[in-house]
């Protein structure tokens, strides 16, 4: 029997094709593996910069070199930083590094108002130009120990409670650790009756004189402020001195007027708060026929810190139906003597 030559040739050809496919697959697989492995081939030199001790609100440049020691061309597609303190240079996105290329990457580091040990990473994402979709990330790290250049003691000032016309003065100790010359830029506050002044005491030591004026207000209000200070160099550190206070009127009455309506409410309510009185002595009804004391009931309630007392007053409508206004007489108790301290007026209107 003659051998089936065509079938033998077909079998040999199939084996050759399979062998070639396997060899090619192994070649490309090996190439793709080497492209993926950028560790030590595409990297920053040095991989990190330790800037040491820095004062607040300064900047430094950390010079890195991005080196491509691989056999592949790579493109920088994006940069992401772990902290806003690190600012990579513009114009790097889209940059292509051919095998053997080296580019300078100066990264700006701003210490800002931070303090303590700071580690900031800048991650550069690279894409292979020969194998689309293959990425790697290389990292540049900046380390710094940030310390305050200006400090004050105390860093919070509470003026307490002020009545209209009163003035409260407080002082803070201010120290400059890297500059003997301080200059007050501004005293930033929502209230124009809060002011500040700097007085030099010794080298690197200053006193901040803070003054709060109790402006006439209708209701108790909180006060806060921020002090900004510059130094003689180009830096502009901001020293934040937290200030708080309560400015309260001597007397507050709610409502400020009563409305009388025929067949209206049999009783009317008043709330009176005072910064110095402790009791309601009497209430006078003022009318064209003269003034007279009227009956009332008082319930004293717990008051906020800005007030010495708070009272809820109940008045009968028929007691005040002919009055044009009321005068609430407040008093304080000192020792064994009880005296009237202040008054507050409440208008009366009719519908």
C-alpha cells in the first residue's frame, strides 16, 4: 500500500504552525511582561527629598529627575498629589520619554499654615507607547517638619460680657522665632469696635494690645476676631488670635410694644432681661390721667450668662386698658438694701 503523502505533509504543516504560534506567543508574552515591570527602570532620582525643618508659610523647590532606563517609550498621562502643599510643574502632561531619556521635575512645596511632620506624594502615571493600555505609576515623595514661625500666648482671648459704653482690654504675648521685625497688617473682624495694636518689648518678643468697646446693641451678640501679622521678609504668616465676648444691652424687653384689641386676650405677657438687675420692683401704667402702679405676676427663670436675670411678666388687660405706655422698674439687691436700678418702657397701641 502506498503511503498517503498529502496527509503526512498536512500534518507536518499543522505542527509547524502550532510551534511557530507557541514561540511567537512566548516572545510577545515575555516582551509584555518586561514592559509592565518599570520598577527600577522608570523611576525618580532621588525617589524622595527630605526638606528638614521649615517654618510656616515658606516654599521650597525639590528637584527630582525622572529617568527612563527601560527599553520602552513612555508618555506621562497624569499627575496626582496627596497634598495641596506639593505643586508639580506645568507642561509635563503628554511628555514622552524615550529609552534613556532624563527630564528634570522641580516640585514646589508650600508649608502653608500646617505644622508637624508632613509627607507629600506626587504620583506620575505613565503609559507605554508600544503597548497601548499598559500603565505604571512612579512616585516622588517630599518630607518636611513644619514648625510655627509666630506664636502667641494665650491663643484665645475672652473679654467676658460688656454693657454699652464699657471697654475691656486684654494683652497677648507674641513671639517671632525667625524674624525680629513684625508689622501689623490688619485687624480683621466683623465688628468695628474690636481693635488691636502691636508693641515691641524685646528682640523677637511683642505684646498685642486688644481692646473691645461695648457698642450699644438691642440684643446680646457674640463677637469674634482674627489678627493678621506680616514679617519683614516676603512671607506673610497669619497669626490667628481667637477672640470672643458677649455685648449685651443693659435691658431687653420682648415685645417692645403691646397691642390692645376689644374682646382680646385677658392677659398680656412680657419678657424682661437685664445685665445688672435681679428683680422686677413694680410696673407703672402711664396715661393722660396720671401714673399708677398696676398688678402683675412675675416668674423668674434661669438666664443666659450674658444676663443677670430674666423674668416673665403677666399683666391683666383691664389693668392697662387706658394706658399709653408701661414702665417696668427693675431692682437689684445689695446687702440688706433693695433699690431700683433701671427702667424699661413698653408702648401700648390699640386697634
